[in-house]
């Protein structure tokens, strides 16, 4: 929004200016996109560029797939093989402008660079070229009055030192040394105040935590007590008042000690408002494979509800619950939340609510793909990752987003969830 405001100021009176690219009038150009790319790096990116150019120059261009390129002039959006996820480059040659981005976020930055240069210079001359990276940048600021952001994700416990054959075929490395920097950049791009994770193993902890602690100033609420369902918080924006961790027992219902919940109570520094966050990973099997599984999850939920009641008695504050529940909204474990006044954040969101179920294939044996085996593409009928809120009188959920940008597919089988809320000032 800030960029667009700047462009509007720079280009007031654009109807009286002539904009040129590589020696030709901008009005002659067509935007071509990679027809084989996913929409966010293909047609959606082309439409976004067209929107930027229209706002910057007052000129709307045609948009078409690269299969229909016949001759110059053109603007081509592409993803050259070997370009890093965060890198971008662009160059102008006779009658053509090529915009190359390793991923959707990098490509967006490159397109903004084009719009800004046209706004400032009125042209992009032949021979012009530039490159850059979005690594380490905060890319998605909160809008609409939101002042608190929570990011939740099950990040897939894969700590092996080998690359499975299915991944070798795809030419992708799923090991923690590769995934940890990508997960850290995801955190930095969204700059959340609170991060809740599941399937967080110690192997990943040694690679991921130093990055977000030192580079992005996030602390682990459990301090030295590492666990599988950690909560991290931004020291700059929230103050930790209390924390707790409970490992579900018996071991029969907590495979490898991974099923647990962590709870935290924070004070939001800007408003003084106290709020709580609880995150969990519930038992994962179905009743057909392991009878009693549904009731095991229900019992684990009751432990969280008891924790929420204790927090409510002490602080009378809003309580967020996030995590991988391994069950749908219609099941007994989830109904307990609703009976105790918890509501899904996507149903509370006033500005934007992502309805997708947030799950896809990502495993050692199958590699990764957009395909999901959930019975429904919707959250209400197909989601097993849930973000809930209780006692939200002083909270307005603004946005609920399920982040599905291309690079997240190979990180885990769960797409990250982002909740933007507005806390009112404490009295």
C-alpha cells in the first residue's frame, strides 16, 4: 500500500506523460506469462503487473500466455531454471522487457521495481538491468488496523540425513538444513508477533531457532525447555507473562512424545492488552486403525480446556488455540471447543477469510504436490489444522490466511495459517 501511494504521488497527471520501455511506447506492449507456471507465478502475476502499470501510468495492457508470443514488443514474466526462490532480475532489450523471479514473492518485488522506475524516470531504457533478493525482507505488513499477528504451522518432522528417492526424482532436498532457512524466511516475511509450531523436532530446533532468535528477535516461550509444540514470540511487541507445557500421556497416545500442548500468556506492549495462546498436536490415528483414537483426542482437548479455564480465571483475557488437531470440526473432540465458546478464526474474520482446507501431500515416499486427500476442499469440512478464539470481546479478527505460495509445498504437508487481529487498548 505504501508503494502504491508513492506511485500515485509520483505519477499524478499520468495521462499527459508518455511512458517507454526499450525504446517503444508502453501502449504497444503485451504482458506474457509462463503458461506452465502456477497461477501466482503466471497469470495472477501478469494481472498484478497490469494493475501496477495501470495505477502507475494510466495504461492497461493486454495479458496473454507465452505460447502466443510472435514478435516484439512484449513484457515477459518468467522463472529461469536455477533462480533461487528469493532472487529476481529484470533486463530490457530491443522491444522487450524480461522479468525473472525465482518465486512469487521475488517476482512481485521485480514488478514493483518496474512500476517504480517508470514512475520516477518515465522509461526503462534499452540495456537497463537490475537484480536483487527479497531474502530478509518483511513483505506482508498488517493492514486495516490489525496490531497482532499469529502464525501457525505443522512443519513436518523429517530429520533424516538422506534424500528419499521420490524427492531425488523431483530434484528437491527435504532435509532440515534446506527447509530451516525457508521456514525462517517465511517467519520473517510475515513478521508475526507469535509463532506456534507442531512436529518441531530437536534436529530442526538447532537449525531453525538460531535464525529467528538472532536475525528476527523471536524468543522461545519455553526458554531452554525444547518441545514438539513450541511457541515463539517477538520480544519487541509482546511480553511473556506465563508459560506451560504438557506432554500428553499415556505414551500409547503420544507417539515419540510428539503429542502435547504449550500455553502462554502475553501482554501486548502497544495496547497493554493481555491475551493467551495455546497450541497443540493431538493424537493422529483413526478409530479403524486404532480403536479409541477419537476419545483419546477428546481427552487431550479436555486438558487444554482445563488450561484455558485456569488462564481465564487468572487473567480474564482472550484465548487463541491453534494447532494440528487431526480431526474435523464435526468430530467430538472439536465439538468440545465449540461447546466451550471457542469459535474458528476464519468464521470471525471481518476482512478476509481463507476457506481452503490447508492440507496437501508431502511425505518421504510420495514427494510433494498440491493434491489433498481430505474429503472436502473447505475448512469447515476438510481442515484438521484449527485456529480458534474464546472471550474475544476486545479482539477483532481481521484476516485469516492459509499461505499457499509455491515454495511452501515442499516444506510440509500443512500450509501455514496467519491470523491478523486488532486488540483494543486496555482500560
